[in-house]
């Protein structure tokens, strides 16, 4: 479990250049980027990411609907690798960035922009790897086996952005070369059988990622095995165990391993080259942040990374200092509202959010923080119905501005549940809609499944839970989904199934199966989020932070 240590106190204020007035914000169809860099470089970086998204659509044949503005991935270019480690709250020298998938607020924290033609800098590879996960999850509800998930992310992340505007996808993963040459080898059986891998995995760094990339690349380009990869995944999605599906589709696994070793020794490998004219994407706009917003960037990063009670109290002190200097800046006031909410100061959060909206009615996060604070205050209100009705006002205002923002939809449902009333059909639809809008946030689908089970829609609830249970990165949420699926095996269609009681019973029997503790089998780049996420940000299910490791063997 990641813990955000007191070392964060004043961290970014000590970083040279972090609050320079040249901070820029780039916005495109799928990304929002904050970087202390030139307008030209920030624009080019956004264009590269949009080219990457368009390339993935062409290669996979999957089209992703344009997300609502708040469901785009927000990227903070933080600084050095050391700054990334401090922000994550870890001393791991292998950490190169991390990603927090959350409905209405997915964030990626990476090192400074490092543009170059051809094969990208490793800090960029890290971001491309994680965005590949985001893209693939957004286009399918069926979780890939872990080797396939990581192999696909490595396959797409090994991309090149060429001077002529073309993009190459599926190049040899140069960043895994040392791993494939020197790290402990992972056999085909361990690759395809995650339980076997977890049981026998040694403490030394191994070639799991490199071998996953190799198998994925091989199955994509080897002519004799054309069609085997989608056939394998179809069987796994249908419920077959990975190793059983592999034997049925790939045949002799010993022969597959020999073929892989031979494939790795080839001097040349195929890749997809996508010409510039085939890459279609929307306009990229770049604006320079105000002096106040630039000063507030360190506070925003710490708040949106996730805080515990101790660090929230520290962050709000820094936020107030900046707000005193820039009292009329709506961006500063919005960040102050979030810091005040995280620190438990609801009235001050409401005041800051109200002031921000008065100065700029389009500040989505100001409405969110206003609503969060009102919801928390409503918990102790004498007239709960009136309190929650009032708490929905900022969310309803946000819904008018951005109809597909998932947070108002989620809280419309909560406005019934938290006061002990049965949600109406419109509220139930709103929760399901929020999950559809943010498929990468598995906690939303978990909530939907619990709602469906409570309605007696057992078959549909199983459909919602199965991808979560099969998610190789799901951690305790995945375990909880498996517990529920087992308990629901004999549930009667049409009869309400009480999910909370089932989870409580399982906790008593096996320990904390659904809490925030780190998993024993957590992979090196998948770790649950910090030990505290404020209620409004993630009250109903744990979110996850994906740590992206820069390993070279």
C-alpha cells in the first residue's frame, strides 16, 4: 500500500522551476496536459498522444467515443524521476510514473516532456503503456489475462513518432531488451497460468513483461498463427481458464515456447506503419496558465494524487497562502476548495467553490467540490431530504454544463441511498450511465452490480461482476467480486440478493477481503491507492493507483 509520507511537506515548492509562470495547459479530444514547458512542446506532445490514440483505433479496429471534457485523461508533467517517487510516496528507484483511473478525474503523473523523433524517451513509453491499458479497458468489458494485458500495453507503447507525421506501432520493445537478455526467464506455462506464476515467482526481477510483449507480438505477426490471439481471448472471455484456452488454441505449449525463442532471435520484426493522412484527430488548444494557477499546480497535484488526513492538513496550508496572494483567480479558488474539502473544512470549501463559480461558471471541479462538501454536511442534517436536495444543486448545475460528467450521475443515485431511500428508476439509470461513461473505473461497475443484485437482477449482476473478478489488476475488489459470484451461484432470479451481508460474512471468515490493504500477489506495477481517499472522491469502493516501473534488469 502506498503511503504519502510527511516528506511531501513543501516538496514542490522546493523544486526549481515548478511554479514558473510558463506553465501551459493543452487540451485535445482525449487529453488535458499541464506542463512547465514551451507552448510549442506542449502542443506537440498533445498531438503525439492524439496520433497514438488514432493509431490504436486503426490497429485494433475499435472506436472510442469522444469522452466528455471531464472524462479525458489529465496528465501532469511533474519533473524528475525523484519528484515522481516523492509524489507517489515511495522510495522505489524503479518508479517512473503512476496513473489513477477514476470516473470524472483520471490522472497520470509523469516526468517532464521529453520530445524526440523515432523511438520515444522511456518516460513517454511509460505513459503510452498506461494509456494503452486505459484505451483497451474503455473498448471492452472483458478483462484480459495478465500476460495479454501487459503484452498489449507493451506492444502499443513501443511506438515511434516520425518526422513525416507517420506513427509506427508494434516495434521491437527496445526498453525490454536488457530484461529479455538478463532477467530471470518466465516459462510459457508461468506466463499463461497466473496462479502458477504467483505461486512460484522468485524474489529476483524476471522477464514477465518482456516475455508478455514477445508472445503478444509473435501472435500478431506470425503468419502460421494468424487468428489465434483473438480466438484465445474469446475462449477466456467465455469463462475458460487461460492455460486451458491456450492449449486448445495454441496447441503444444512446448512448441510455442521454442517458436517464441526462435522469434526473439530474429534480426528483424514486422510493425505497423500508419501514414499521417490516416491519423485523424481534433484540434489541440494551448493556453498559458495565470500566475496564480501556476503557483497552485503543486497543490493540485498533491490533492488529486490522493491524501490522508495528515497530508491534507499540510496541503491546505499551502493552498491558503497562494489564495491570499491571488484571491480573485478562479483556478486558485477551485484548488483551494478541493484542499479545504480534503482537510474536512466543509464551510470553507463551499465558500471557495462559490467564489470560483462566481468568477468563472465553467469551472467543473468547483461544482464537484461544492457538492462533495454539501453531501458530507448532509449526513448529520436533521432534515435529510432537504439537505440532500440542497446538496444536489451544484451537481445539477454541473450536469447542465456537462451532461455526461459522471460525478453528478453518481451522486444523484447516492442522494437516495445515503438517506436510506430506495432510488427511483431514473437514479438507477444514472448510476449505470456513469459506469458506461467511465468503464476504466471498475469501482463504478462494482456499485452497479451491487445495485442490480439488490433488485434481484442476478444474471445481469453476474455479467457486471465477471470482468471485475477476472481483472488481473483488480486486487481486493477482484477478490470481493469472486466472493459475490460464488455466493450468487444459487441465487434466485428476481429475488433480492443482499451483497453487504455476503461481504461482511466473508470478512469474518477470511480477514479483510474487501478493504484497502495491499494484496500479497500485487504485481510490481499495480498497487492500491493511498491509504485515504476523501469520501467524495471515492467513498463506495477503493480506487487503484497503477505504479509504472522503469526496469532495465
